[in-house]
C-alpha cells in the first residue's frame, strides 16, 4: 500500500494511525502547494481532487478522505482498539467525533488558511472555531482521550488539526491565531498525545517535532 501525504497537513493523522498499527505502508510525500510528487510528476494525474490523504491499495484501488482511510487502516488491526467494534455504541460515538471534526473543526480552519480570499469571513470563522474548541475542552474533562481511556483515530485527527492552530508559522502566515491558553483539558490532552512515541516519530519524520 502507499499513502500520499503532505507534511503538516491533515494526512498527518493517517501517518499517526500507521505508526499505531505498524502496517507496512509506503509514504509518498506530496507538495501540497504545487500538487507535485517528489519525482516532479503531477499529483493530479493520480488524484483529480488534488488533496491528501490518498491511500493506494496493493491492487491499485484508491481510497480518499482521511476519516475513511483511518477507519480502513485501523480495522486491519482491530485488537489495538483504535476503532471500536462494528455495531457498538462506541463505534457510533467514534463516527460522531469524526463527523464533528470534519465539518466543524477541519472546515472551520479553511477561512483562516485562506484569509485573503476569505476576507471578512475570517472575523466570523475565527470565533466560531474557538467556540468549537471550547466545547471540545469541556468534553475532555475527566478523560484521557476523546472516547475515554483509549486512544483512537479521532484523537489522531484532532491532534493534526489542533497543530494548525498552535504552529507559529500558521499564526504568522495564515492568521490562524487560535487561543488555547484557557483550555486546560485540551492542553493536557494535546501534550499526552504529542508524547506518544508513535506521534513523535511522525513529527520527527515531517520536521515538526517542535510543535
């Protein structure tokens, strides 16, 4: 299998899942700005959508969308608990989190990532995103991870997204100045996830260990 990944992007979550599962998957880096592979071929030749992550299975099948790819990979190692079992309420709670993170947090960052094009919309998008993080902070009270005591793919996804708001380069280039200082549960969770050896390996590979 091959994972197409752009360092610092949401595909970081999939890299974390791969480290957690220990699956043998080749990482192919993509220049997200130029849409080029490392050999300078166009990424659009492979993915018409042009964004990461993209998982190519051994038979050539392409699987898009991070939350789906994460579930597929985690289901290859069900004994690890990265995803709860099918049919359980815990699995639906996981899906609930993945949908929330996709629609309310991931997409919430978009106006900040493209602040010039978004114009005045940034003035609305920023506070809304901060309110979503305030809610997440409340949900983490008394918990080690989003679903309780077990690290799941939802934690990997939220970690990758939260890194955008914490990174100095994001704040200076994209105006993604999200204030996490009052969210003590979120901060403790972030440090807990960041300190996992699997996460440290991903950050190191992408040159982001200082985040």
